[in-house]
C-alpha cells in the first residue's frame, strides 16, 4: 500500500464521517432536551433529494446544503409539534418520516428527473473540494465545518447557560419549569436544530460526497448516527470520534471496490456489511451501561 492509497483512505473516511457526525451531534442536542427522533434516515433521504433540486436551480452546492437544512428543519417542526406540543409518542412519527423519505424519493427521482432510481448531480451544483492532490484524493470543506460545528455544539451544551437550560429540560423539566424556563420552547428549538443538521448532512451526501441522488442514498446512515449518539454517551466530541470510526468502515468498502488488487482478495460485499456489523457490536456492548437523560422520550405536561 503506497502513500497515495493511505491518504485516499484517510480522506475518504473523513468524508464518510460527515453525515454521521452531523446527524449524531444534532441528535445529541435533541435528546439532551428530552426529545427522541428516530426519523433521521427519512430526513437524510428527503434533504438529499430536495437539496439537489435547490442546488441545481441556484447553480450552487452551498445553497443546496442550506436548502437541505431548511427541509430538515421543516420535517423537524412536524415532529416537534407532534411530540412537544401535542404530547404524542416520540417513536411513531420517526417511523412515518423514514417511510415517507424512502417512498417519496424513489417516486420523486422518476417524477422530477425522469430517471429510474438515480440522478447524477451536475458539476455546477456540487461543492468544490477544498484541496485535491494529483491522484484525485480531495478534502471537502464540509469536513472542516463538521469539526467546527461539533466543537461549538459541545461548548454550547456544557459551557454556556443556554446549554444548561437545554440539558435541564431533558433531565428534570419540572424543576426547569419551576425556575421559569419554557420547557416546550427549548425542546422544540432543539428538535429544529437537530433536524437542520441532519438536513445539511443529507444534502451533503448528494451535492458533495457522492455527487448523485439514489432511492437508497441514506443507506442506514441515520440509524448508524443514532447508534453513534448512544455510543458517545450523548457527548458531541465523543460522537466525532465515533463518527470517524463508522465513517472508516463505511468508506472501506468503496475503497476496496475501487482497488482491483484488493477486491480480488477480499469481496467488497463482505466489507460493505462492516459498518452495520460494527453498529451491532457497539450497541450490544453498551446496552445496560448507556445512561440517557432522565426525561428522554417522555412528553412533559405541566400539572
């Protein structure tokens, strides 16, 4: 293995970690505030689809990322109204979002672009790499943004009064309410923020990393992000490390598939299962030891 291959594997792993980390960090904020959302898979799907449409109309991948974040926020608003204000179950809306995402995108690709299950994003609608070497290895600016966002969210959660309020409505909303904190407002805001990050992650899949929209573009990354959130102990910085681990195995199959001498030795289909196998192992290893916020997933009703 030469130096260019090692660099390619590392940069590819960084690229693969972006959607997982952004979604995980958003989920940390949402669950720290006490709201569970398992619908990130659907948000990734829908934001990848609509983010691409917006990017092509605006001729800008960055506008596509913002559009994906806006789409994610709209979906999060629906989830927030159902769970925070209407006091509904936290899991069922997420299932509906996931089903909607896969169904709507599969139909939308054919209806909007007239292709069967896949659309190649034109270059003018993609984000240009921050750096590229002679071998085609590149670094996306979204990698740098992901590091910055993760550090800022960690600082906000654990070093600012805003973060203390967010954590308080997830740990003890009754006490927070008694202190004059608007529990519903903070919970709803946390859901919007989490969904916006997941929306940006979904648009990144299509207008940056993969450069295409497919009817299965999320490929389980929303669920892997949830596993990474639990693995991190609801800590954004640990989620960054976990995201790189999952991203490494996610990228490894692609890397082996693109290196024939490796593909002939190790079937890439076997390697492609590794992110999901690692997810199962990690979740099995932390069952019984992970401690979520006390009011995570519980609607709060003022007495």
